[in-house]
C-alpha cells in the first residue's frame, strides 16, 4: 500500500549512497517493482561477495537500510540465478 512512497524514495537516492555503491563495485544496478509489491534487484560487479561486504561496511548503507525497512515486509529472499549469458 506504500509503493508510490517507495518509488519516490528511489527517485532521489542520496548522493552519498550512489557514491558508496560505485566505490564498492556496484554497476548497472536496477530495481524492479511489481504492482503486487514484488521487488527484484539486479546489479553487475567484478566480485559479488566483495561488493556486498563493501556496502555492509558503510555508514550510509546502514542509514539507507533503516530508512527503507518500513517498506520491506518479510519474507525477504534471494532468487536463484538459473541462467546467465555473459
């Protein structure tokens, strides 16, 4: 019921969050939101684990996640990749 608010938050992602994503190796990052609330994220990186760990170590990520937590309803899960063409 708060999809529009979630979309609005992502129209103005904090500049320091964008900088942190770039600095930790996140590229070609997209979020897709369905009208039923399904959220799918996609990004490219040279080292997936290092990119995740790098963002986890930033203060701005902790603040962003706290701000977005009210929008995200469990169950949160990662979807298994079953095909990839490089």
